[in-house]
């Protein structure tokens, strides 16, 4: 005997599948402003707003320990005077909390949100 499934079940499954695909493709909140920060030797240096810095390039360090980043829609390391070159393989960063780290040159380039975080609860 063959069981027939309710068409509503197929509709619910299709909606859940579509929602999961969209949630995976667009995980972040839209319209979030991101600031670019450089941390070198423990000192945090704010560089500016990512949206306003598009099309620029920056160099960090001294001769023999230079890192160069290019800023467009995101940030990527394009050259580094470090032995491993792991920072070059980090790719482009575009989201809040992402960072590029060059350990030999003690440099961190990171994106941070300029908006205040929403508080879920207060503990005392």
C-alpha cells in the first residue's frame, strides 16, 4: 500500500530549505559600518571607515619588515617581508571580526563594527 503525503508537508520542507540556503548565503546583518584597525606591537591604530577607504593602499613596518595592504570592498595583504607568507594567503577580509595576522612582523589588520552592540541581558 502506497502512502500519499500531504502537499503541505512538501511546501513546509521547501520553505525551510530556501530559508537555510538564504541564511547561509547572507549570514550578516546588512548596512553594518566597519572600521579598519591596525595593531602593531600591541598598539591599536584606527585607520578609518572601510567604506570611505576604498581604492587605497597602505604600508606598515620598517625596511625588512614591510607589509602592504590594498583596500577595496574588503582588505587584502598584497606583499609582506616575512618568511612564511601566511598573511598573504589569508585572502580578503570583509566582515566584522575578520583579521589578517602577520606573526613575524607583529601586525594585525582587523575589521570592527562601528555600531554599539545590542545588549541581550544585564547581570549584576
